[in-house]
């Protein structure tokens, strides 16, 4: 693809970052842009499967805590409506939005559908200080195999980093830079975070995730451009 097309349709400010990082070598910039796409693709399976495992495990923990398989709907008038969460009521509004969507589509409300509709941010937010306190610190039980040095704060930080990185991948942002330099350090770190978190949930899941992983191969390709 010719450079004018790339600048026009991918946007000059976006694409110029790739050019700058390779000394304005057009061919290298194109390979780097494609390499970033492939690296993002390599992350998608790991990010998606981690989100499913984390979400479902946390749902099980919370259902057990409340003794209610439909807790995510019923707690709209429980802890999600607590005075300390006003006026934002982020969790309550997220659940209500999912319910309203199902109603508009004429579909029955169910815990499973509401759970599946929530963003990763919804689940990560259960580890923030206010929510965590309201639910008796239950989310930590998602990670029964965590090291003793890990606590709510450190795990919340790890989850937030994975969430922010996931958002970059989802919005097709570059993940191969540090400033204007080619650098995949953050990608390497997030990959490790995912594997650590999975292992702390259930070590026996690691082989499945490892079978999906070709991130290092894509990083090696980028670093050799």
C-alpha cells in the first residue's frame, strides 16, 4: 500500500509515529504497523479467555457469598445501592443498562445474560476499596493460589493494568512503543500478569492458556524490523 493511502486512511498523526520510530523508512514503518496488528491479534485470545475465567470465578464467589445465584440482579437494591456509592452507582447502572437492553430486545432477564454483558471494568471495580469493603473482601477468594505477598491493592493494580491494555488492543491503539521508540516491554509485562493471575485462580488452567500464546513470536518479529 502506498504511503499517501496509509496517511489518508489510517490518519497522518497515527501513522507518523511508526515512521518516526524507524527513521522515516517507509517500508519498515509499514512492517511495524502490520506487526502491531499481529501482536494485538496474538493478545486477543489470552485477554478474552482470561476475562471469561475471571468473570465466571468472581460470579461464583459472589453467588456463594450472597447465597443467591441471581445476586447480580438482586444486589441492585443491595450493596450496589449503598449510600457511599452515590451519586455514581456505577455497578447498579451497568446492571440496569444490561437489563434494559434485554427488555428492548424482548428477551427474558437472566443472571447469565446480565453477567455476560458486563465489561471487564465492572469486575475489576469489585476490587476497589469501597466496593471491596461493602462485600466483605470476598473478591480476594477468586485467587486461592496467590502468593501471601499479594493483597487486594496489588491484585487490583494488576487487574487494572490488564484492563487498560485490553482497551488499547480493542481500540486498535499501538502496543509496540515507549514514547516514539519501538519497545514491547509493556506487552511482555501484561502477558506475564495474565499468566500470573490465571495461575493464582487455577494452576491447571495454565496449559490451556499457554497453548493459545504466540505473543513472544510476534514481539520477536517487531524487534527485528
